[in-house]
């Protein structure tokens, strides 16, 4: 699920809050780093900061661009005691 499926950042924050019991961790992925979706599929490197929210059932919520900053500044993940970590992933050299 991607943040562009929500009409606003507020709607995305509400959705995250509703799933608070299911969130395992949040991973901040910097630009230029590829990441693995569902432990098997290597995705293209990001061109912006990305927030990957891991859900207990194995799903993920992928948040890109400005909503990442809005969610982190909102503090919802901290208030829900969701672990936040940095992903070093697979560094992809630009050609």
C-alpha cells in the first residue's frame, strides 16, 4: 500500500493510527537506496526519502516524499511506541 492511495496526509495518519496494534516497526530509507519488499522482491532505488511501515501480517505501508516528514513530525509513531530504524539496504550507484 502506498501513500498516494490516501486523499491527504491526515487520512494516512488516521489509517496508521487505526492499525497501531499491528505495526511492528518503521524503517526510514534514504534516497538512492534500494529496499526489499516482502523479504523477496528487490525494488528500484528510491529517489526520495521513504518510510516503510511493517505490519504484523507481513504487509507494508510505503510512504514517500513530503508525507514522510509530516508523519515523523506528527509524532504518531513515537506515541504508539513503534520502533523506528534506518535502512542501509543496498546502495545503488547512479550511472
